[in-house]
């Protein structure tokens, strides 16, 4: 993580003034995939990779944004900021637009953005830039917002401005993450609790396949529609349900034969995944790592076969991981169609795991993966 002094120096290569500096982390979801927009349960942790925003207010109504990663400048007029530009800056502009719709008038500002959260890898680089930008804008507007409303605002920016119909999980964990803890979240009530995640016995290893298939965005929105169709059809038998989290597997099994085949599979994944999350939290609180690993494995099989959001590279990475000594569990994480896997690996086996999975994956796929041994980390904050 880059020291504040380095961030300030980079900012001053492009702009004048002494900036305030804000950071928000990416995340890895330990289990609970595609459940958040079905009002279900998720179990992510913030990772020790951050998007950093340095900001100084301007006297006009223009955002001048420099991206260190893209090596690109973008200028956004705040008085003409109602539509996306199909550009990386939409995440920043979208947050500004949502804040102004809330009645928070933002002055112009100069911003430098730099991130070590891998883009397109399923580690939620989008939420990290949304939340770090939002905190920076609030600072120069001399405004405040509690964490939960801020998470919802970040989600609205992605839903309404960027056009990705994501749930609340990514923005929520980016704000509420704590060191040495994962976070269990009920995506309907937004009730949550922090669950200690001891890293002495096992580590979380994130493996980036280095691929991202283009159909991910359109298929994500399609999956959401299929889940909503399943709810609509099952309401004939259970009028009280409003989301898939309202149906357990025992209730679902007598109904599934009446659902179209694809809708049936989508519903079965979400319903079973919610049950896996609930068991996982209980399992980790009792320090039963072996059982948690088994639930991770079952999650991947459900995502592969019922939700159909995996891909050959993810499956190859998972299959290799499971064949290695010390691996307790392995699954894809994130929206799917590429990106990362998350692996629970016994601490004494991490070194051998990393070297062997890199070698075998590169041999099988022809691409060298990036690996991150991750620890549960602090959520969004100002760097002082």
C-alpha cells in the first residue's frame, strides 16, 4: 500500500495544492455468490488492496481526474453529468451525480486516482473506486453520510449510472470491513456481524485467472431476470415470498419440477447457496475449517452447473487447487466468466501451493496467473 507522501507527490505532478487522501478496499467473497441481489446472505472480507483518491477542491464546477493506472486525464462538467460516457470515469462521475441528487452540491475538484485492486478480476475494483471517490467528494463538499446510506449510494451509481445491476455487497464490505474479520451480511435487512477469521491455521489465497470474458455483464443481468422469473412463478404456491431467500430447499424441491429448466437451475443455486452461507458462518465461528472448505467446493459446483457463470479457466484453476496438498476448499469468486478463485489453504502449505498452481495453470492455459495471499483488512478510511 502506497505511503501518503508518495500519493501526494504524484498528485502534485498534475495538480496544485495539498490533497486529502482516501482509500477503499476491494474484497473477496468467501462464499455466497449471486445471492446479494436476491436479498440473500453473503460472507465477504475486505482485502489488503485499495483504490486511493487524492482530492483538492476547485472554484469552478468541473472534475479534473487523472488515473495513474490508465495514464489518462478526464474532465467532467458537474452541470452536464446526467449520462454515462462508457468510460472508466463513469464510476467517479456516477457517484458525483448520485450525491447531487441527494442534495449534496459538490464543488469542482482535482482528483488523482490510483489502485492496486485488479480490474475485471471479481475483486470489486468498481466498489473500491465508488466508495473512495464518494468519501473524497463528501470531504470537499463539507458533508457527511453514514456508512450504510453511503453503500446504497455507491450501489445506485453502479445500477443507474454505469448500468450494472449489482447488489449491495461490494460497497457494504468496502465500508464496513475490519482487520482479522470476515463480514456476514443479510442483504435484505442489512443486518451484519463481523466474524473473526484467524489466519494462523489457514490462509486465503486469491488466484487471478487473468481472463475476463466479454459476456459477463450481459449474462449477469440475465441471471437476475431469471431469478426474478422464478420468484414470480413460485408466488402462485407461496404468495408471501418476494425473493429467493424466502424459500428453503425443502420448500423448493416440490416446486422445482414446475419451473422451466434454466430458471429451475438458477433458483436451485441461489437457494442452496444461501443455506451454504449460513452453515459457513456457523462453521467458521466453531473453527471447523475442513467443513468450511467442503462448503466452498460445493459452492463452486453449483456455480458451474446450475448458475453457469464459471468458465474453462476458472474450472481449471479450481481443479488444480483441489489436487494440491493443503487445499481445504476452492471456488470461483465474483460475478464469474473469468476473474479470480478463492482458496482456503493450510498455512504450512501456502508456499508450495502458490508455486505449483502457477506452474500448472500456466502449462494448462498458457497464461501465468497472479496470486495474492490475502488477509482480512480495514475498510474505507481517510489516510492521515
